[in-house]
């Protein structure tokens, strides 16, 4: 995604929600991204159907590398406007980046229908079809992309690879050579050309292309070294072949270890959920601590750890986790609410008030937030502000007797 997304969104801004949205744009331009997220979230509270704010939030999270939050915001936008081209493009990019071709396919099919002259959309859809084994559909869309832009590297490389795998080397090699010529610094073109030359027994040319691929960004890709080992083997270079196979094995093991680490983290989270349901908070927290090693930037996991430690009265640890969650996802009201409760429990009333006011701003429909805010305000001696907060809590949840009791106690006696 690009910061241009935010600028484009401005042109669509609805007048009734323009102020928080334009505030967010100004904050974004000042690089105050946390405050910009809060302003954009406030704009959504003003109008939940306001797609530009969802897109702006997605843009900021994408810039910060928080792809999960970015995708969630984009999917919110698509629920409102299923054919929004900005959201379709950005969401499909995130799916493709993470190898989720099945999820990207319907978005790209809609996108190509909406933007019939979009070169990258056609090439991406072709790549998705190729990954799914739909060779004829893949070839059709690659060729359509090349009709629109004959020198488009992803289509040249993609179609060349598709034809090479189908055994049509006569058609594949010119495409792959053209791809390398168009983007000589892209390792993918050299890798695909080297692989095709290997299949043809042209091992010297394959070796040259594959060595170039390792220098241009393919040094951590196991398949590059597998193909390089084939080339060295074809040239009768046993020591070089062994070295390439060793590197291939190392990289393959690392990929498997990373995958296993993520799988283990998911298992630990499931175990923690079971332990939590049985009331074993300490062991649940221990499981989540282990899971955090694999997911250090998972805001939801940090929030769970904050809540568990708060329940166990480990206040300093709970505060640290809540603040870490907020640093990753500053526009999530629940994180601010929990931090407010943590600060109130340790009698840090100004900090508690700040966090609870932020939670109320981000989610003005949650009665418990206003009730907790009222309690803090009352402790600070700001009776009138406390009454106002309690009144909002009672209005939002009239059946909650505790909120009404707090309101009655805060009102001066006649």
C-alpha cells in the first residue's frame, strides 16, 4: 500500500465526518501515526460506513508492517463497498504476499472485472490461477496483461515459467530472456531462466543465471540453491554441487523450523485457552509467554497477557504488556480500557483517566468504559464530570444496577 491511499480517500470524505478525518490526515502528514489512527477511528465512530477512514487506517498499519491490522481494516472496507478497487488491490496484495492464493482469487477476479485495463491485476490473477493448477486460465490472463503492456516483467516471467513447466521451451525462453532484460536487478527472472536452462541441459548458462540470482536477493531462497546444485552437477563440479546442496538443506531446515515455531505458538495459545477456562491462570500465562516468543508483535496476544497478569495482580507486568499492545495497535479501544483499569488499580489516577478517556473516544458505545471513567473522576474530586460519565453509562446500559448505583451516589444529596 502507499500513502497515496490516504490522499485519494480525502476526495471521498463525507461532510459530516470530515473534521476527524481531516485531522487524521494532518496528523499523518506530521508523521504522528498513533494520533492519526485515533482520529481515523473517531471518524468511523461518526459514520461506520465511511470507507475512506477504513482505507486510511489500513494504509498506516501497512506502512508500519502490521499486516494483520491492515487486512482487517481493508476487509471492513470491502464489507461496506465490495467493489472498492483500492481495497481490492491492497487486500489481494497482502494475501499474495503471504501465499494465500485462494483468498486472493475472488478479489482479483472482481478487480479485473472492475478495471479491465489494469496490467498488474491481470498478471496477479494469472499467477493465482497458475498456483492453483489452472493452466489455461493462467495463460489467458498472462497474455492479456502482455497485450496491455508488452514489457511487463511479472507477466513475461510468469508466462515464461508457465510455458517452460508445460514443456514449451521454444516459447518460454524468449519470454524469460526478455524478462531478465527488462528487470536485470530482479532475482526472480534470473532464477526462472536458470531453472529453464537446467531443464534443457544448458548447465553453463543455468549456472550463470542462478549465481546472479543469489547476488540479487535470492540468497535466502532454498530453490535457488537446489537449481544451482543441479547446474553444478551437470557441469561435473562435485565440490560446488555439494556446497550448493548444503546451503539448500540449511535454508529448507530454517523454513521448516519457522513454520513449526508458528504451529507451536498456535498450539500454546489453544492450551492457554483451556487452562484459562479451568481457572489455572498462572499456567495459562506461562503458555502465552512461550507463544509470544514466536509472535512478539502480536497485539492481541500481548493484550491477553496483560489481562491475565492483571487478574493475577501482577500490575507492573500487566501495564508493560498493555502498553506494548497499544504501541502496536493504538486505535483499539479495549487496550486503552484495560490499561485504564490497570492504572486505576495502582492509584495512578491521571494515567487511568487518560487511558479511559481515550477508550471512550474510540468506542463511545461501551457503558463499562464510562462507568470506570466516572469512578476515576470521582476519586479525583471531579464530581460533575463523574456524574456526566455515569449518566452515559446508565443511558447505554439501563439494566445495569451497579451503574445506576454509582450515578445515584455521585449526585449531591438534596
